[in-house]
C-alpha cells in the first residue's frame, strides 16, 4: 500500500517583547513582534546565552565610547538580523488609559497577531514574560484572540522568563524595541525637549513603514475589560 510521505508543517514563529523606553509614561508602551520561519530561532538556547540590549549598552560603556558615534555601532545591524533568520517585524504603540501596563500588553500582543494576516494554527508565539502569573496571561490572551475570531491552539503560545536572553527571536524583538524607542526620541525630541533627553542614534531603519497603524479601538478595550473580568 502506498503511504503519503509525512510533510512537516511550516510554521511562522513570532518573538514578542515590549518597552516603555522613549515614551513619557510607563503605561504607554512599544510592542514588537519579530517574525521568523526558522524554528531554531524559536528554541531555548540556554540561560543568558544571548546578549540583550542592556548587555550591548554595557559593552559601550566599558569601551572607550565616543558619544559622537551612533550607539547602533555596538549592536547587530538590521542586515545581520535578517541574515541570521529575521523574516520581518511589526510594532505598535499602546496607551494604557484605564488599564495598567500588564493588562494593556495582552490586548496589544493580540492586536499585533490578528492584524498581520497570520494563520492561527500555523503561528507560534514566544513572549518575554511581562506578568508574574503566566497561566493567567495565557488564558487572557487565548480568550481575547478567540473572541476576536482568531482560534490559536493553546500549545502555540509560550511565555519565557528572560526570553530575550535565551530565545533568539525574542532577543531580536528586544533589540528592535530599544531602537524604536531611540527612533521615537529622535523624531519627537524637538517638540518635547524636556521629555526626550537621549542623544543616542538608532539603527538606520524606516521604522514607520513597520508600524501597525491600526490602533486599539474602544471596542478592543471593552473586550479586554470583559476578558480580564472572566480570568
């Protein structure tokens, strides 16, 4: 009898991280989803095996850093990230409003996933932990996605403590989030000189082209409120 050969299913892997850097309020966050088709970048490479943003900044401070040079010189370039498996990335700004930072992050992550035409069963998400109760976060995120018509399997969502130090695709998101923060500093410094006092320069990337322009609506926030009450 002829048996159809097993064909390994192709997945898209997302690494997600967030930061408040470059923003004036702690509940106003930058969320980044870094995308890869390389499964190896979505695996645990071991505790502290990767250099995250803080490590690159520390290297710059230890060296004879000339402040006239762009801090980007101490980071991998965007071309290096692409050469090492980054397929794409998207980001958004998310204002907490009546929600705290952790709560609004759930909605922002779901928004990044659902607005980029990913297939629920062929997308695996790896998230740098932002809430101590990861079981609660997974429940909130899954329920929010389901209510949005995005039926992602539970086993396709993973939370990692210090994921930016051990999972490469989360590490990429961490690096990009920092540079987007620098980009926002540079872009708005002339309008708010007292709020943005960082003189460093970001990677030379057209970040605006990668920004998700669809903001969280009041319907999204109402859904988040409903889901959190159920959790």
